[in-house]
């Protein structure tokens, strides 16, 4: 006898296997990250086919075998029509889901991470035209904090003094920013202005109404991209 499990989940990675199967990695409400085998799901006649898909919230049912979890039932439970229909929203949502796949390795449920994913996708779906890059960066830094990797963006990570207005450096390895006096020379740091520290602090303020109206400068988005890439590679290596 196999035990049957039921939970809500969002696919973060989908890989074709054999002729008609798929290996689906989901982030779930009750089990954290799991891999399930969806047998025959690529056949037109498959009942699972319409129940689980990219960027959809699904209720899934699976059985735990000796080696694999096997998907036995799936039904879409979201109404993310805008996220799936508007290119800007789709691009930001795809980055968010890709980030969950890259950063969350734990096979443990985490209600904070689950809520962050759902609330972000729901807000993106229902909010009027917006700069959806803000949603990605907001999600990135809040996810880092939930995973225990909140960077130091108010005090220098070396001397612990309040960061000055002006030129700073971000040191991914140290998990934060440093004042010019403490900044080491050489490789491994990214120059940033006090404006970048202020943006990240705003992400941690919970002022979502302010953030919803924020339009991000291209230079800020590019600098955040560079910091996030470096930070993630160090935290997940
Ligand atoms: Zn310092």
C-alpha cells in the first residue's frame, strides 16, 4: 500500500523524460521543494496534462514510492490570467520562479517562502501596469532574508558604523556593504551608491504601496542584477 499525499504547489522546473513522462520539481505548501514523476503526461489523452503547468498554482496528489514520488492527480487552482498573458508580467514571474529553483534547495516546508511566492504572483496579476522589475528585485531580497541571508545595508559590514551617504561597495562574500574606508582593493566587490542601499532598505520596509509606484532607473536595475547574480552564486555554491 502506498500513502497518498495532497498539497498545493507551483512547478519551478519541468524536464521531459522518456517518451511521454516529465520530471516536475515543485515548490509546495506542505513539503517544500519536491520532485514528482508525471507518467504519460505528454500524451494528449493524459488526465494530468491540463492540471499542472508552468507558472500555475496547482493542487496535486502524489504517492511516495521506494525511489520516486509519482503524480496521481493535478488541478489548476489559480486565476493568474495576467501573469500568463502579459509579456512584462510573464518575464518577471519567470525570473521569480527561476530564482526559487536556484535558491531554495531545502526539502522542508517554509510557510514564509510559500506566502512570499503566492503574494508576489497575486499582486503582479492584479496590479495595474507597473514596473515589474521592481517586483523581481523586491522578491529577491525578501527571499534572501527568509533563507537567512539578509545583507547588511545600513551598517558597514567591517567597522559596523552607519553607512555614509556617497560611494559604497557591496561585498557579496561578506554579505553586505562597506564604507569607502573599509573597502578592500581588488576583486570581489561591486561599487554602489547610497541610493542602492536605500532601495534595498525600502524592499525590507514592507511599504508595498510605495513600492508599487516605484519606477526603476535602468542603471539601478542593472546594478541590482549584478549584485544579485554575485550574491546568489556565493550563497548557493
Ligand atoms: Zn567601515
